[in-house]
């Protein structure tokens, strides 16, 4: 979305109006707070008079009172580190993530048990710490940290500039107070960010508590998520209320149909009454029966082909089917019943590549299916079973919706966008493609094809080139030369595309450098990559798109 509105929308709009309501509103870059300016010596008592002590975990009554800041005074000898981050536009606290790194001999902190269970470090502000991160639902936290020298950075996913709070000496007796503003620099008006494959405590193979899962997504700027535990579905609404995040994140009830031998399939949204363990069982004799059953019990459900090339277990459908992207042949005929394909499964960064194929390999294989006429939309999800080394929301998706306010978006808006294939995936840049003014998923009239692509990325996200690909061939390799302005790199390209037949046309970004250590701690560095779904060009204007075949060029 472009900026928070929600129920406090009137105030937000008034503020926006004063600042100018134009489409792009990158303001001060927000990183100009030098280390010294960012540290305010605490000289007032630190108390939290307004939040009742009995606000329990998971309690729907425990929502944080928004109009009563709990960080307002500080104790003279408070050893805790105090953090206060506000939205540069609205001035209020917002979900964000603090990364703490030890420097000059100080070790990184490690909060929580392993990386599936963070620890509540500030109950009043619902701040949860895990690994070297503190996740803050409203930009505030007060917590203990061993003495040392630390670098503090704050992030909020891929639409915000990074806030560098500098390097601070913490003597362990009197904690520093770190303040700053986060600035949204990327304009995604009309779209929401979404994650369609995450696990939590209900899964047999995951221990992340529900409220920690919700918070871990919200601090990455994820606005819509489908919970997809293995053959089971929890209720995430109490967790969202407990964190006070109703205006920031929308939950869809979902499931990962775990049919080893056939594959794993995301199914969302599910009606309230559907119990995946009972209604979406996977003891059917074949794949079609499994998918048919899902559509019967959950009309309108999106069926997503998860990690199609995971080979460690018999759970990758394309691998099991023996699909060869070079010849287009397979041992079993590929099903065309999927709405979406997870071409990037973030879990792959923690697996050897022979276990869970590299994203480029999966994208290329998906392109081979496009050659054959398959139309499932590409999506990217984390498949996170963790909090840190398999960071949730990396990658995620952008969808065109009628109302991009996460407090107002509905399941139906999300499924409509996915069915229209109007979706792009990203771990960094925000990429928008039009061909002859048509959006991804649409049919564009030929024979001329004029490509218009715009890329935006916060300055801290690596970005080198944008590729235009038609019928599996790279038609243009466009170098991003724009210099960052107010924390944003933004460039637009227009070019004609010489075609000789009907073609699918899409765009993707490349970057040599990976993302930095604020993102998470996967075993291999997280690449910066964005990919759109294709616009289909009807070159011969016969009113329909004809796929080129496995070897057919553009
Ligand atoms: Zn799976
Ligand atoms: Zn999974």
C-alpha cells in the first residue's frame, strides 16, 4: 500500500493533504540522524502507567491503547536500551524491526531459544526479540542488552528506507535512548504486499507461536498473509488483536495440503467451517482427486503449487512428475489445475541446491511451462518455519486490489488479483510492467509491442539491471543508472519489442550484491530479485493468445 490510512484515515488524509497528495511522496530520507543526535540521554523516569498488568498473551482484551504512549519517561539509572521509532509521515509508532550487531569485538546479541521462539522483552509494548533482532509492533521497545559496542538499524521491509541509528557504546548501567523516523520511499499505491506460505505452532514441524508469527510478518511490511500449516489451521485473529495490528495486517485462513508422493499444495482462503485435517485429507488416489476435493469444500479457493522442485523428500510436484524444461516432456502429464506456482520458495536458501532448487532454475522451469501454454501465476513466499534464518516475508508478492488498506482488504480482493495473475514477487525492488498499456495477466493487442517498465527500490536494496523476457528469451537488458534521491532509486524504461508471433512478456531484476544482514540469517545470502507475471501479446490479433511451444522463440 501507499501509506497507512485505516480507521484513523481522516487524520492520515489531512496530514497527507498538507504535504501534497501526489502519487509519490518520498520525504526526507530519514537516515540523516547521526549517531550522536540519535542518542538522547535518559533523564526522566520510564514508566508505563496506562497498560493493565493483566493483559495476557493471546488475550483479545490486551490490545495496546493507541492514544496512550507508554514510552514517555525514563528512569535515571535504567540499564535498559530504549527505542522509539515513528512513521516519518504520520508521526505515530509503526511495526518495524531493530537489528543489533556487535562491533569492534562485541558479539551479536542472541535473544530467545533457537530461532523458533523469540522472547517477550517488553510486555507493555509487545516487543519480541529473536536472534539479533527486536520486533516492535508499534516502534517501541525497552530491553536489556549486555554491555558492549553495537550498531543499531531499523527496517520495515522493502518499501521503507533503512534507519541507521548509529554505533553506540552501552555501558550496561544507563541505557541509551534511540529515536528516529522511518520513511516510506516506495509508492505501491493500489497494491498490497502478501505472503502465501508461512508456518507456525500448529504445524508438526514448527514451534513459532502465533503472535510471534504475526509480528514477524508485520515488521517486514507484509499486509496480507495466508497461514499455511501442514494439514491444520490455527486462528490468528486473537494474535493480531493482542498485538494491536488490526490496521496493519490481514489474515487469510489457509492450509498446506501435505500429500507426500504427490507434492505440497497451498490452499487459501478457507471458509470458517473448513477443518483441513478433516476436510482436506490427502488420501485420495491421485492429484486430481486431491485438488477437486479442495475446490469442492472451499469454492473459490486458490490452489498453489508449493516448492515444485524440492527433491529432498517426495514433495516437489515437478520433480516427481519428471518434468524436463529443455524438452517439455515429463513422465506424468502436468496438471493445469493450479492457480499459482511458488517459483521462489525462501526455504531454498537453507537447503543444499540438490534438495531445493535455486530460484533461477525454478523460474526457468516455470517459463518452460509458459511455453507450453500453462498459465499459473508465479508467486514467491518464504515457507518460513523460523523467525530468523528463514525470514518470513522474504520474498513476498504485490497484488492489485480495490482497496490497498490492510485494514479493509478482503479475501475476495486477493483471490481476484491472483486469478487475474496481476501479481509480482520480490525480495527487494518493486517492479511494474505494462505492454501496450496492459497489465500482467492481460491480453495485449499486437502486432506492435511497446514495453513500459518502472522499477523502484529503497537505496539500501541492491539493484543493477532490469531484463525484459519474451517467450523465454532475454530481449533487453536495461541498466539501472538512476542515483538515489531521498532514499529511493526509481527508473522508468520504454522500449519497442520486435515480435514475430504471440508472446508472453515479463520483466525481472538482477543485482550482483545480496541483501544485507538486517534481512535475516539464511544459510546463503538473500538475493535481491523481482519478477512480474507476463502480459500476453496477441501478435496476429486473432483475439486469442497461442503459446509458442517449448522451443518457440519470440
Ligand atoms: Zn511444503
Ligand atoms: Zn511449507
